[in-house]
């Protein structure tokens, strides 16, 4: 089961734009995204994720540990 805890709105918009723009020779170098309203509000932003709960930071930490062990 895949659980999503944080929605990456900017990533979703970029992914949609990439589909519209195309790839290689048929690519359009830009996409105009309309109808999003205001993406900036009065909120403080997204709560930070603890490093031990973050998929990417967890992988980076494991790789660094493996590198340290191989240096010994």
C-alpha cells in the first residue's frame, strides 16, 4: 500500500505541464497553466518531515553510512 502524507502541489503542476509540452522533437519549450487561483496564502507552509520519516533523506543516510563502513 502506498500512503501519501504530503501533497506536492508544485510537483503535480510540473508533471501535468510536462505531459502537455511533450518530449524530443515534438516538444514545446513552455506551458501556461491557468485556473489555479492563488497558490500563496496566509498559512505558514508545510510542516517539515523528520529525516527518519522522509523517503529521500532515509536513502541518503543509508548511503552515507555504507560509504563510511566501506572506508574502514
